[in-house]
C-alpha cells in the first residue's frame, strides 16, 4: 500500500520543526521496512516552497501536501495539527483507512 504519514510540522523553532519532520520520516522508514511505500507531503512541499516566491507559503505547502496524500491508499497519523488533520480528512473523505499506530497498519500481501 501507499501510505501517507502525517503529523505536526509547524513549530516556534527550527529545531522543533526538524524534530517533527524527523518523527514523520522515522515512521515512514518503519512503513518501508514493513513493505509499504510511504509518502510525506511535507517532504514534497518543503524543498519547493523554499525556492518559490509565493505569498502564502502555508497554503502552497498544504496544496502540495494534499496532492501527495490524494495518491495514498491510507494514512498513518503520528500526531494531530491543523495541516495533518486536513490530510486525514481528505483520506477519510475517500473512504480510506486512517491508522493511529504503526502496529495497526496491515502487512502487505
């Protein structure tokens, strides 16, 4: 399965943002080890947003993140935030599974 990983990213410090992104990447690595294909919207958005001259960086980030999550078969929520909840809601609107613990993600067939 292609599984999105979502959790909080935004924070007051660069150190905390890095820690938040690291947590998503660690969860994604575990999914990969299980045999899934993990995707993280922030990993797709951040390098582009860093180079782009756009007024609303949050909107642009969410647009890219939601486009990535739209291609997933489910989502692993490692925490909640306004952005992560938007990703979760997109997945739910498609009738796809939302996992809150990696142990709940089924092994690939």
